[in-house]
C-alpha cells in the first residue's frame, strides 16, 4: 500500500481501524520481505555447501595424484627400462588429471565471490526499509513499493531477482526455495548464475 493510500485511509471516519488495517498489511509485507532475506541466505548456504564439497573432492584428488606422481618419478630412477616407460606414461596421465583437478578447484573457489555478493545484497537490502523509515517524517507513510523496487534494483544475480519476484507473489520461504530448486534443475548450466 502506498503512502497516499495509507494517508487517505487514515483520514477516513474510521481512521483508527484503517490505520490498524494498514499496519497489519505493512507487517505482512515486512514479514514476506524478511522471509526473502532468510530464503536468500538459505539458498546461498546450500549452494556454498555443494561448492565446498566439490572443492574438497578436487583437493583430495590433487593430493592423491601428487603422491602417485612421486611414486612414479622414483620408478624413473629405478634403472628398469620397462618400468620407467610405464612410469612416463602414467606421469603424463597424472599431469593431465592434476591440471583438471586444479581447474575444478579454481572453479569451485568462485563460489566465494558469489557468496559474498549475495550476503552483501541481503545486508544492504535489509537496511533500505530501515533507512527509509528512519529518515521519513512519517515512517508509516513510507512508500513500501518504492523501497522494494530499490532493493530489487540492487540485485545482480538472476537467482536473487527470481526469489524477490516469488516473494512479491506471496510465496513462503519454503515455497521460494522449492521453486528455485525447480528452476535450477530445469535451467541450462550457469543460466541462473549470472553475476
């Protein structure tokens, strides 16, 4: 409800009842807004957990391959020509595997940048209503829709805007996360990771 609508209702003969209704509506919108923040944090943590698992697997694979590589390097010095040839072949395979594991590690580390962006957006978004009402002459008259658009305009990732739009439709935090999970499953790789 915009500030003019609330002001018009407050001036009506049943101004007290209208103000109470406006406050209930504002409280419901605020609750949805806070649920959005909670859903964004939950989505960020879930995605980060998956990325950390991939990172741990890649680091473990690098460690395992490095130990095997060391073993094959020793075989080169063993004097047996046949063993040395097998070791050279395996070293080449391990070098390729190590390069792939390092690339997977670098890719997995990119989650951190995305996580920090998402946390920053949630923090900044939560501050907008607080700042708007603190600076307003009539905090109850602050334009909620304008504040929400200001929050949405700061999002740089598709996922954030999708969650915001779900919130605006009145979905609960659980419903938002289920819908987002469904979108991720149906999206092309990287499609929902624009940042």
